[in-house]
């Protein structure tokens, strides 16, 4: 019995694919850290709380945009299968295929899973280009705020 079968005997889990994805993420982070250290730039002593909140809001919106938006479904299509419409402007998809294809499908269709990748990219960008990154994060934070207001408006209309 293989590792995947002994780990999850009733449902196949693409553990090898997960291992590849984990290695890619950790490798990319290690490469960034090495490049950053070679650049001689010091790390900030701290990141201002307002920037942390801005990056969190940007991460939230960008993760949902990549994982759930109708318009970005072409990015996920090689790894997922469309199941139907979901929340406003979002789709429901499931991972397809086996091994790495399935693992990537699970990653790209899950905003919670993607958040770590998006957060790492935004933080790396922030450390090298804080002004540009704040601007980009602000764009996505504004979009996130607008989504919240649209949902609130819909709730008020339904209640009326």
C-alpha cells in the first residue's frame, strides 16, 4: 500500500503533487531571501500596521479574484472543471486530473490556499518596491471594499 492509500484509503489524495507545490513555494521563498540578502538591503525593523492591513486586504481580494472570478477561469481551466455559478461573479469549480494537475487544481480554486502565495508575493514586492506595492494593494483593497458594499446593498434590497 502506497503512502497516499495508507494516508487516505477512501479518497485518493495527490500527496506527490502537494510535495511538488510545497517544494516550489519553499524554493521560491528561499531564492527570494538569498537574492534579498545579496542585495545588501536591510529588512525593515517593522512593517507599519496600516501596511499590514493594506496587504491583507489586497491579498484577500487578489486571492479570490484568482481562485473564484469568472473572468480568471481561463487560468484555472487546465486544472479544474466548472461545476456552476457560485456567489456574485464567482464560479464553483473542482480540481480535475491526477497527481500534480489535481494538486494545482485544488490550489488555484481555493482562495484560502492561494492567500499564502499571494501574501508572499505581495510581501516580497513590498520589501523591494514599497510604494508600487502599496499602490497595487490599494487597488485590490478598494475592490474588496466595493465587493463588501455590493453585498451589503444586495442584503438591504432583499430585506426591503
